[in-house]
């Protein structure tokens, strides 16, 4: 039994796989004012479609939909199966509040309740 597929069928299956990965993922990166879809993401990197995304290097911002996830410093690591894979040199998670520059008391009240009149 052979597993040979004609070239046009193999190309069609590859395009369908890429389309499913693009539509299934809400992840995207922004670099130099342009936005590009992310096919897959793992702990220390991500992959994008090689034909759609120019060669990236340096600083990118990572988003899930419209939610800002992290600012990243990246470097290209490998190219395989039509994907360009990048690794994070640094990935700083986004914060929804500014960091405090003092130690907060654990017993501090969270609200001040007024006396009923």
C-alpha cells in the first residue's frame, strides 16, 4: 500500500490546512505597522505563513483578537512546511495596571465604608 498523493491533491490539502489554522487562531502579531496572522503559538515562540509574512526580526507585539498579550523580541529559528518559525528572545507580558514602586500592606482595607446616617 502506498501513501503517494498527486501534487495537485497534496497542494490542495496543504492549502486547506493553512486556511483552517488561520481561521481557527485569533492570534496575530504587529510589526512595523502591519498585522499578520499567527498559525501556532507555543511557550517560547510562534509560527506564521512564510508566503504571507515578510522576514521578521526584532520587536513585535502579540495580540489575541484586540487584546494585547505581550511585547516580544524575536529571532527566526526555522522554516518548515510553508511555516516560518520564530523564537522569543524576550516576551514581556502586557499588564492592565501600572507596576507599584512600594510595598503594599496585606492588611490594608480595600474600601472605605461610610457610616449610615
